[in-house]
C-alpha cells in the first residue's frame, strides 16, 4: 500500500510504480532508517505527542525488525516503494494502530535527508580507515626505500635524482589531504534535518535538539527548507571520493609503467595480476588499470549530482531521488578500489638495481654539476648551465654517463673542471645533499614517514 494512497481514486500504473521505486538502492539504509525512527518515536513519547507506552512498543518492535532483517528472517520486499515505506508498513502489520503513530510530525522528506546523512557518515568513516591503512603501507615502504635512488621525472623525461621512498611519500601526502577533505565534509553535515517536515516544519511540539543528540549530531539544521533540500554533502563526498580516485589513478598509472619491461622498476605479486588468453608470457597489471579506469566512473557520479541539483527550486523535488545511486556508487567504487590496492603495494617487489641504472643513464645529476661550478668555481649559473649542457651532449656522443666521462673530456669543455666533480655528481650524494625541508635526502624521507605514521597513530589526518 502506498503511504500517499488517500488522495488518489485510481491505482498507479505498474510502470509508474517500477519507475518511481527506489527500494533497489535505498534498502541499504534500513539500519539508518530504523535508527532515525527509534529516535523520532522516543522523542514523540517524551514530548507527550504520543503516549510513552506506544513509544516504547514502537521502539522495541523497530529493534526486532532490524534484528530480523540482519539475520535474514525478514526479507526486504523488492516491490515496496522505498525502504521507509517498507519499515513503516512492517511495523504497522506487527503493532497495528501504534505503528501508525510513528510518522507523526515527520515527512519522508526529512526522513530520507536524515537516512542518507547517517549512511554516508558511516561510509566516510570506513573509507577514511581504508585510506589510512594505505598510507601506513606507503610510509613503511618509503622507510624501507628511503635511500633507493631512482630518477624523478618532469614531462615523463628523467629530470633529477630522488628516492623511491620520497616518491611514495608524495602519494601519502595526497591521501592525507583526502582524509582531511572527508573530515571537513563530515563537520559540515553534522546537523540533523529530522523535524524539518516536508519543508515547513510542523505544529507538533517536537524537541529537535533531543533527536539530534540521540542520533549523534551536534545540532539540528537551522532552516526547514534547507534541511530537506540540502544535498551539498552528497556532492562534497562525491568530490572527495573523486579527488581520492584521481590520486589512486595517478599512482596506478605509475605502477603500470613501472612494472612494464621498458621500466622494470617493480614487480607486482602474481596474486594481483592476470594473464593473457593467447600470449603465455604476459603478466598484466589489470587491477591497477581497472582502478585507473574506475576513476572516470566516479567523476561521472560527481557530475551527475551537480547537474541534478543545479536547476532545482526549493524544497524537495523527485529529481533528488537520484542522489543516492550516484553518491553510493562513488563511495562503493572507492571502497572497492582500496581493498586490493593496499595489499598489492604491500607485496610488490622493488627492483632497486634497475631504478639506479635508469637514474645513472639519464644525466639527472646534471643540475648538481652546474651547481658545483657555481658554488666551487664561481661561474655564473647561466654559464654553468650551458657548460654542463655541453658536457651532457659530449656524453651522449661518446656513449658515456657523467660518472664515466674521463676528466680530460670534461676539461675539453671547460678548464674549471677537476676531480672534485666526480664526488658532486655521485647519485647518492646528489640525493643525500637535498636535505632542505621536503627534499629527498634519506633522513628526510624516514623522518616524514615516521611523522605521518605518528599522526595516524594519534588519530589525526
């Protein structure tokens, strides 16, 4: 039976019911719907809007319904219009008239606004824990490889020497910001819309402070129109998820490159790769590729939410039923991607010799050579830059590296060169001397990893 049946003289067309139904995706909110109803019924009883005996019966039966759904004794009816209708009708079928009193002073508009906040609050807490676990793995790997020299890149060209640990900690910093974005969003959605009614509140003497407190919110929403029509938090969560997915996508792009034969910087564990149906030699980084691909799906969810809301007048419109599918899909997709990514990184093998070989062959210590000419020989930087460029060209011509080029060849380019250049262009020294805050010196990387792990241990993002 439809909750709104009284106004209508004709049954809805079955196609209308199918199109209108949201049970397929809002049934996941049954626990939150029941939690909100228990708080509402408790408040109604304490306020004397319904008698306490009926309030107690409603709360007790709602808890039984929740337990029955949890255990599988009660199946959610797929033909129900939505989860709110299903729960209320099940309650009424069990209690009779007391069940019909539950909806006093409440609308499905403020009910669904509450349910989705409660659901996303839990979802965000779970996502933040998953992201923190990924950050922990990155920090531990970074500490292990704080001195593992690799080429750093700009424009996908070898640029300057860094360490693998330093590179991993860059992603740890991105993910920490992602955690803080979820925390900020949770602060802004920490208001309870229950009591906003359909749009204009109610004449019943509701205690909205009580229901907010019972449900763990800091306060009720201040405006009933905004209370039922606000979906900023859905868009914010979808944005936080989207940006996190962009970060995961960038990481996975590098994993795909690094495990290719052209780079061969890492080797992913067999448990997180697949093969080819025709090429027996293949070991494909499918999980990393799929995470990279799913980032586009999540950005699409954010776009759908923003586009859905942009033309809506106040207050509630049925368009807003589309909020749940989009934001739940975004949340679920990030959760799905984090689940295998963390152990995949934890178990990957780092091929240190290949990284160092690539670093040595890319002339990424050229800047250090130019800086040495400035600091030790007093040359202007632009002259040192040109001279070093000529040395690199000479190395390329003769198939040498800066480390292997004989001193006489250096001196052919400029007489200022002496044996001291070889100490300066040592890759370990190039990295080790970059002790400036945020630089890739091994002690910096270890300190950064320790600091971030301590932050997480203290429960900070």
